[in-house]
C-alpha cells in the first residue's frame, strides 16, 4: 500500500464541489419550469450529478431536456414520436444505466453514514459489512425506482409491476454494484487502506465518485442487452 498523496485532498474537494453545484443547477432547472415527463427522473438526474458532476449536467441538458413534460406534450401536439424514441440508442442505454445507478448512489449516501453509527461486520470486516447492507438497500431502492417507471408506462397491476421491475433491474443493479465494489476494493485494499480513507473525509467520497463511474461502465453493456431484448423499457 502507498501513502495517500497530498494532492488527493484538493482534487477531491474540487470534484465534490463541482458535483454539488451541478446537482443544484439541475434541481433549479427542474423546479424552474422544466420537470421531467417521468417524475422519477426528477430524482434520477440530480442524484446522478452527485457522482458524475459536470458530465451529468452536460447529459441533462443534451439528453434529459428532451424528456421534459413540455417536450413530450409538444411532440404529441405535432404528432411526432415521443422524445424517448427519438434518442440515439446509446443515449437510451446511458439513461437506463443512470436510472439504475441512482438507487445505488442513494443507498451509498444512506448506508455509509449510517454504519458509522451502527457498524455492521461480515467476515470480521466493517467494510464488507457495509457493502452487504449497501447492496440490500440499493436493491430495494433500485427496484422501487424501476417499479415507478414501468408500472405507469405499461399500466400494470402492482404485482405485475413488481415482477417487471425485478426482471428489469436485478441484473443491471448487480452489474453496477460489482463495478463499484471492485473499484472501492482496489482503493481500500490495494492502493490505500480503510483507515487512510475515512468516510468523514473528502477523499473517500471522491473515490466513491470514481467507483460510481466504474459501476456505470460495468452496467452499461447489461442495460444495452436488457433494452435490446425488451426486458427493460426505453426512458
């Protein structure tokens, strides 16, 4: 293991500040007259900005703005295809992946702070214990996010909506978590140590941002297959 480099702290602070600023810009824009057609995406975009920062802001204005209530209503009046159908497929896959990842990111925020007060251990490690709780919470949130997307889109019953959400998000969420855990494992057990990156420090959350990016990359091909196969709906 190597010592934590001095430059990592200012880089972490800058990255987190940019992410918070990007999140606030998206929230203000949504509340200022550009809400998403699917209400759950009003939650997904700001959460995505917490880990992707300015990249999420760029994606929001270039992709997310195509799916506002106003854009959907305009397309209907002009009898055009809905905005979701007009996006390039690779963008639809990216939106699907971030939709999944928002549950993971929200779970991380909740769990990582919670286990500071109520530590959970697995195999004698509080890190692994935290990851276990994180996966459970992320799974619940991810399925909930997917449920509130699929059920109204297909006008399903509560039971059928839950089954569809499980089919659509289980593989995607698992792929995301594997990428995220893999990145965190390298940071915590290969490069540094858990004690060198306390959860109360900016460096830990910067590494978590990188881990979320890794989760996006590992879940992207899974979401590509899920959309192509019709298991997951295009948003």
